C-alpha cells in the first residue's frame, strides 16, 4: 500500500509537471491579449502579494542580512531579465517551442558553473548531453518555414538570452550560498523583480486596455498564483524529498507536454523538426542529469 507521504509527493510531482507544461501557453495568452509588459507586471505583482501572504501565514522570516539581500538581488535580476525575454518572445513564437528552448537551461547552467565555479562539466555523459541538446536546437533551425516567419529569429534569440540570464542567476545563487528558506528567497526575488517589471511597463507606454478578455485575465491570475507561488513551493518540496534523477525528469517531460498543450488548445501546427528537436534535447538532459545524479550519489 502506498504511504500517505508518497501519495502527497506523487500529487505534488503531477501538479508541478502540469503547471510547468501549461505555463508557456498561459504566458502567450496573457501577453497577446493585454500586451507583454502589462501581463508580466501584473503576474509579478500578484505573485508578490501571494508570496508575502504565504510568508505571513507560515511565519517564515524574510532575512535581511547581507548574504540574504545579495541572493534576493541576484534571483530578482535573473527573474526579471529571463521573464522579460520570455514574455517579449511569447508574441513572436509558439508556446510549445518556448518550452523546448527554455528546457536547455540546465545545459547552459552546467557550462557557466564549469567556468565560474570550476565544476566538472565536460565528463563524457555531460558532454554527450550538451551535444545532443545542441543537435536538437540545430534541428529546429533547419526548418526554413519557421526561420522565415516574421519575428521568429528575434524571438528565439530573446529566449536564448533569457536562458542565459536564468542560468547565470542560478550559478550566482550558488556562489552566494545563502541558507534562507526557499520561499523567503522567492519572495525577496519578487520584491526586486516586481518594481522592475512595473518600470518596464511604464517605459513601454504604460498602456492599459479598456477591458481584459476572460482568457487574458485567467492566464495572468493562474500564473501569478499557481505558476509563481504554488509551483515553486511544490517544486522545492519535491527537490527535498525525491532523488535527483526523478526531479530531472520534470525538465524532460514538460517541453513535450507543452508542445501537446499548444497543439490541442492553441492549434499550434509545428513541423516534425521541432518535435524531433525536443526529443534530442530531452535525451541530452537525461544524460546530463544522470551524470549529476551519479555524482550526487557518490558524494552522498
């Protein structure tokens, strides 16, 4: 019989996969109907309010010592830069492809960690994983019909820049090595990012629609409450209670599911090269994370 904690863990795992697989389409729906800068700003402000409420209810302290503040700034800047690129790109490329491209983050993070932290990134398995990931990206770009679409190349470049910013932020957090509660770090990051998104919206013209569509409103609330707060909380719960190999599967599953979600709910007709590219990137992530899990087991 399955134990109650195992059931809770399985439910949390399924919810995280569902949230992450639907996030790209929710971003696109919210941004297309209301403008990307407004959608991003509203999401982050709502997420900040929810995060502060959770801290108050759970009585989690928001540390203000030097290392904690450094982690908030590092995470907040990474969140702002990465999500700004994602929201900008969401009006130019399909949601499923967004998830596939952003799924390369662990590979980029490993490269930055090798350069910044002197970690071993070029073991045979990790190198094979990186090469498969690059092959997947190259396969996606081989389709001429996608490349020739207006704004496609710019959208891909913005996403890759977002991946780089996100990965740099993760490595920076490892350098800072703050031991604050993960939800406190998330809240601190939102305290930094939300004003920046508000400034970006103001610089973009501070446009406000006469009325929000139901689809846009639901998408923004969904991302603010579930995508930015519940998703992070459940993910941290999973990380602390599951093996690394099982956690890594989330990064492999969600891009493929995001492609399916985009096809079913948004009629996204992506060429076969994108699907095969997603498979290659997923295999690359599996090899890369298998190496990471092996190292963790050996040192644990």
